[in-house]
């Protein structure tokens, strides 16, 4: 099975996946990236800023980018 690496960027913080995981196909990689974003969203502090963006970038074994998934949270007061 091919190995993919899921890197995370949350604001200025970046975490590069050095170990990777094996996935059966690209659909499985997509599911895992979306699951990771949803888990990170649940972990956001309740006093989060008015704008938050978390990005999961997926690389294949050669280092080529194969997927980018972005979660954006925007809070705006209404008049």
C-alpha cells in the first residue's frame, strides 16, 4: 500500500508528518484528512479567535502534494 504524509498548518504553527501512514487509495486519504479536520475543529477552544483556518496538506511518497483540505471558521457580529 502506498504511504501518504498528512501535514497540518494551524495559523503560524506547522506540523510536518515525518512518519506517514499507508492508505489503500486516494479516497481513503481524503476520508482521513476530513476526519482529522473535524477532530481538530472539535478541539478548538471556545474562545477561539474570530477567524481560524486549519489546513491539512497530503504528500505522497515522492513528496508530491496530492490533496489540500482546509477548514475555515469565521465569526462575525451582525448589526
